[in-house]
C-alpha cells in the first residue's frame, strides 16, 4: 500500500512538472503586450522597460520558467500585475479556501442524495419510481447552471427569503448565516452532480444485483439490506468514485458561472479575471493549484478503488 502511494506521488510530481511547463508556455502565447495592457497605451518605452525588468519579463523564456517554478515551489508565487502589486499567494489561498468550503458543502449534499436515489432506482428498476427518478435527474443535468441558479434565487431568496441572493462572505458568521449564504450556490452545483452520480450508481447497482454472488448470498439467508450495503455497493460505487474525484477539480476551479451568479469569491472567478487582465502571475498560480487539486483527487480515487475492491492489486 505504501509503495503504491509513493509511486503515485512520484508520478504526480512528474505530472505537475510537465503541466507547469505547459502552463508557462501557454501564458507566454497570450496575445498583446502585458506591460502596455497594465500601464496603458500612453506609457513611455522607459516605463514599459522598467515594468518588464521589475517582473522579469525581459529575461529569456527558459530563465523565466526556471525562476518562476523555483519561486513557486518555495512559496513565492509572484506579485499581481493588476492588484496594486499585491502578493499572489495570499489572494489565491483565500479564494481557494472559499472554493474548498463551497465544494465540501456541495459534496456533502449531492453525494449521499445521489447514491440513495441511484440505489432506490436500481432496486425499483422498471417501476414508476425508477422512471420518476430518471426523468428528474436527467432534467436537472440538462438545465444550464445559470437557469437553475436564477430559478433558485427567485424562489428561495427573493420569494421565500430563506437564503441570501448573493454569497458574500464575512468573518464571524454563525452556522445559520453560513447556511443562508452557501445554501443556494451549493444547491445549484449539487443539481449538476446529483444527475450524473445517480445515473452511474443506478447502472452499477443494477449490474451487481444481477451477478451470481448476490443471489447466492440471499439464498444463504443474508438479509437483503446487508447484501446491498456490504457487498453490492462496495463494487457498484467504483465508477462513481471516479466521477466524484473528477468533480472535485470542477468544484474548485470550474464553477465560474455559479460564482458569477452569486458573486461568490472563489478560484474560478479569479481565474477568469486573471485571463481578462493578462495577470500572468495570478493566472499561472491558480492554474497550478487547480491542476494539483485534480491530481490529488485522482490519487484519492485510486486509493479508494483498491480499498473497496481487493481484487484490484496495487501496481
């Protein structure tokens, strides 16, 4: 087990190194002159040259990359071009903390609900209940996020007043205030995940229920509930784990639409602003963090795979 994790960590490091080179190369290909974009078109050549020297943009690309990567590993993620020369790391970590909070709440809502619905649909396959769950989950997956968000805001925030329409975060919130602020963004993201996870859980559970070991266990007198919980779900949830792992990366860096609707200060919105402003240090740091989140999520999924299914060897 330990050797397996060590090998995967080494592979993760190699992946991050390759990804860092790709990220740096792509940011260098962004059109336009960064210095003139930040300083304005009326900036003198002297000011442009001073800006490039200050941020090392006048160095050869390879030297820029090695310097940036070395500083990033040491924790110096550079200074923002568009935030008053502020350090990038505190800004990114603050946005990352917000995104992780929203991702955790979303997973806490969506995963148990989706697995429950998927199992119920599989156990009642072919009935009206199965059809109702299938239609409902497919409907929420097909709805664009901005449509779901606007409907929830109009009904539960503006209409009933149960939640806040904007997810502005302030220190010192009570539990009730956190629920009011995070409730609608988490529900909007949960609708997307519930649809996919429910369908996968249903398919996996149905496949396992039709296998001989399930019939044998029931014939031996094991209660159906025990067979499903201890045996069927252990194998049926393997594909679901992969979807959940991939979803973690999306929840951290890909909820741009949801963050925009609720004015939520997460990583996705900051990434879009960095691209619009050609804020290279911010763009590079956020992209690396999102890639790291995907890699760690996949590593966690691999470990869970082996724990749930002993037939899968560590290799």
